[in-house]
C-alpha cells in the first residue's frame, strides 16, 4: 500500500508541475477487456480467464494531437478470476495519426500473485484513438513469480470530457 501512495504522490507532483500548454486534460473511463495468453503446446487454456471484465479511469495530460502523460487506475477480473487492482502513470509517444506507443509504470495487487502483496511492473502499451474511443493494447511478459504466462491484454478508454487550456493573464 505504501508503494501505491508513492505513485499517487509522484502523479500529483508531475501533474501540478506541467506547463499551461498541456493543461488541456482529458478524462475517460476504462472498460476492461480481454486477454490472450501465449502458451506452449502442452499448456491448456481451460483454467485461464481471458475475459477480464472491469472498470477504471484515465486522466491524460496533453492533447489528442501530441504525445502525452497519463494516469490511470482500475479493477478487473484477472486470469485466475481474482480481482486485480492497479494504479499507474505512463507516457505515450505519438507515432503517426492517433497511434501512440509507450510505457506504463503500474502498482498492482491481486490474490493471484504474491499473495495479494502490491508489486510494481513496467508495461509496454500501444494506443489508437478514434473520436472518443481509445483502443489500448498491453504486453505483460512472463516473469518469475509475477506472471506465469506471456500475455496480451486489450481494453477501451472512452473519453468523457476534455478540459480547456487556461489563458495566461
């Protein structure tokens, strides 16, 4: 829990220190999602949940025409049907049109991993935005006790509203 508090403090510090030109914030709701576990031939999908329903939020700093910093958090059903919760801060670099790639540093907690203790994980992310909807794809690599399978995850962010930039006086 202490690590989650550190993440919130980092987010607050970064977001309040951003220049006025990127203060056009976007806020949205995350709808989770589906996952695909990359398994070896002898492994079975029978015991894995690949429909990971859940809900969360995203606050984006920077406009739709630029790279941006974002903060998100939420809860969803994980691979083993336990509730996973996370908070993260990330950066998306605009590649072309509305395609962005980046990294998301997240604090997770779920009974499926490490007995429910919170843990930090960097997550590669790609996003593509069409009008009010962003399709997000993440890659969760297999890593010792943290993740037993290479996994691809997909979820949507639906933009609820967009703030307006403030004018200097």
